[in-house]
C-alpha cells in the first residue's frame, strides 16, 4: 500500500469513528419487531435478489407506511438486506484511498447527477468516498425484469435514508438506483464511505458485507430532503457530510414508534370514484364549532395537536363521536382515523373501492390524486395541496 493511501485510511478511521452512533431505542425496537414478524405483508414490489446465487425473496416493504411513513427492504424470515459496494460518481478525488480500484463495474455518474450539479455547490456529482449514499429502487426494460420506482411512493431523490448496520445507525441519502445491466434485479448496496462507516476499512470495491442483517429505511415526503442548503454537499470528507445531515436524520427517525407521524404518499393520477364501505357513511360536511379556530403559525409534525385546521381534533386525537374529528376523519375506537380502518392512506389496494374516503387507488396504494401534494407534503398555500387537504402550518392537512 502506498504511504499516501495508508494515511487516508488512518484519517478515514478517525473521522468515521467520530460520526458513528448507537442505534436509538425506538429504531432498535423497530428493527427487532420487523425481524421477528418475518416476511413483509404489504410488499410494494418483490422478486429481488441480495445475492446472484440466492433467493429472489427480497421486497420493498410498506407495512409501516400508514403509521410511521417509512419504506424499507426486507427479505423472507428474519433476513433484511446485505451491503454491496458502489463506487459510482466522481472519481479520483482527494478522499479516494484506492479501495474502489477493485470494482469491476464502476460508472462515473450516479442517478441524480443533474440534481447535485444544479445545487451549484461546486461539485458535479456525488462522490462515493465522501457521500454516504444508498442504492435504492430498481429500473430496467428487460422482459420480466422486476422494477421499483421509489418516487411513486413519495420518496424523493437525495432524501435521507437511515441505515442500521453493524450495531450502528448511519444517515445516508438516496443517491443511486439499481439498473438492468446485471443478470438479476438486485437490492442492498451503498457507497463505499457508508459501508466503511458500518463495517470498517475492510470494505472495498469488490468486497462488501454478505450477511442479510442491514436495515435500509427510506422516508417518503419532501421533509426528508436536505436540499441545496441543508447539507454540506461540497464536503471533502465523509464525516463532514454525514454530520451535516444528522439533525434532519434525527428528526426523521422520530417518526418511528411515535404513532403520530405526518403521512404522505404519491402515485399515478386517476379519476375520483365513490367508495363502498361496510362502515356507516359520514356526512360529507359536518359543522364544527370551536373557540380556537385560529391556525397557529408554528410548523408542527404532531398531527394530534396543530397540524390541521382544528387542533386537538386531527388524525390520532382521542374522540367520543364523529363530531369530535375534523373531516375527513371519523371516530374509530375512540381515535380520529379514516372511516374504514385497514383501508386508509398508504395501504395496498387494487381499485378505488379498496380505499376509504376520500382516497383513491394510485399505483397500488391508497393515496390522494395529486402526486407530491398529499397529506403531510410541504406547502405554502392551499393550491399546493390535493383535495380535501389545505395548507396548515406549512403542511397539507385537513383545514376545517
């Protein structure tokens, strides 16, 4: 090994150690519960491989879209995913310690190069040696090829992805996609900087982490995107970049286990269809009276308090009758929820009749009909929100 590369490795070890964090209790409990449950129930897409010679039982899982608004990779039984190494993007930077040299399929671009360049931060693309990115989503045109488009489910390019690996929690970004240049549709891959943070400098372009114990958690919604000013895109080390997205990562993982997350999803548009439900029909307009109808000006992510036009009567609030809940919610088991439990926003569907009012079936998921502008999406005025939502505290929500 050249002396310069040896110094880079030593620097990497020190920097990575400073930014590693223990797995928080709520994320650990989530990891353990998902593992114990076994195979995913709400498979948004399945038929993927973690290894060329392994089973095609890996799926993008939507079991916790409706409660925590997260999507993750899950195999059969107790398996999650592994971590292959991606070295795509900018090549030959000062952070390159030579370990990517053993990769036989490195490309000089990532999927979102144009977006990165458009940030005007002095870089043209992501650098696998600096930016901890995750390869998420599968595209391809081969006959019978399994695909998954995260954007149809509200996941935005360059948004935060939390990775549980090696008894650590690492924050990365969605930075690349799996293509159809191989023999099989694969999942479980991350940049070499992220892999090194997880498992040390033994990772290289041709040697990743084989055990299927890595949990990748994606967060639908615009609030998961750092944007041009929310991250140190021009950082010259992994540690500097990862620390710049730490605060946003901490905010997003608070969704897990809270039961009061802002939910948003996107998909294909469709015409609105009347739904048939077995529950009692609620009048389309209920007159609510309250002594505190003034909207607060402080943004909040707690749906049970201020993220709708009638604080205290939003999704997740306690209730005794339908009149205690702001439309379109109903009082179900003394909690304001959709009127047809199990068929609310974020659940799997095949037709509009599988979804509770006011949602329709778009891309196999109960959602609103204006992609990117559903419940929980960021907004500045009512016109930016799909019916029946309005813009409340800078988020699309019931507005009274």
